[in-house]
């Protein structure tokens, strides 16, 4: 019986097909990786200069002053109206009525729902370059200064002016004094770190003015 013919392996075309593939040299990849690592390292260790921080501080003061100014103005106007009426021994009914209106409007203006500036203040983000001064807590204290504290002071002013008997007025004045003490305590939490930052950075800007 004749043996089966041996099968030949398929021929392989030694000539490459298509375009040649160029591989990027390894040293190029290593160089790119090194450059990226260096860029990340620089970004991580970069510290803002004193001039940059001072510029951020001026921006901070401009922003928070703008946000609080209408509420703060209401407190000042309400207390001025009260002192005027007290100087007149509550004898001028027109001044009493005007004072009540000023205090009520001022109290409403310290509410975020009624004042877009207070709402902006609640959402304000302190620049990272100023983190070491504790200004994040200062902004929180400034919001608390406005509401409920400044709001309460002005409501109490309206109550004092609205009182119809000496006994009721005395009680309302006691409540107002307590509200003013809380307002003052909150103001310290705002002013102390803000003034510290202003002094450290030698910023020539006016400090926050918070009446009370």
C-alpha cells in the first residue's frame, strides 16, 4: 500500500504587509512622565506670595462688606431712631412711628429670603490663600451677626418703641440689651480674624463696620 504524501507547511510571506509601525522610544515616555510629575509637584508646593494674598484679602473685604452693608445700615438706623425717641422721652409720636417702621424694615432686610446680599454671603467661598487666618469661621460669624442677631436687635427696637406702658417698655429694653450683647459677641468673632489678616498682610482697606 503506497504511503500518503507528506503535507507541506503553509508558506509564510516573509515580507511585511502594510505600513511599518514606529514605536516611541522608551526614553521619550520616561521624559514625558517626568515632566508631568514635575508639573504636579510644582502645583502642590506652590504658595501664594504676600502680594497675592493681600490682593485676595482686598477682594474678600470688598465682597463681604457689600453683602452685609444693607443689613448693617438697618441696625445703625434703627438704633439711631431709638436713641432719638429716648432723648425726647417718647414724646414725639411721629418719631416713634417712624422708628418702628425703620426697625421693622431693617429686621426684614437682614433675612436671606428678603435680601439677596445676605443669601450671597451665606454661599461665599473664602479664597484658599487666606485659610490660615480663620476667615471661613469669620464669614459664618458674620452671617450669624446678621441673622438671627441683627434681626433680633431691630425687632426688639420696634418692641421698645411700640410699648404702651413703662413696665412693658422696661421689659423690652431688657430684652434689647441682651440681644445687643449677643450681637457684640458675634461681632468680635468677625472683627478679630479680619483685622488680624489686614494687619498681617498690610492691606490698606477699611475694616468691616458692624454697628451695635
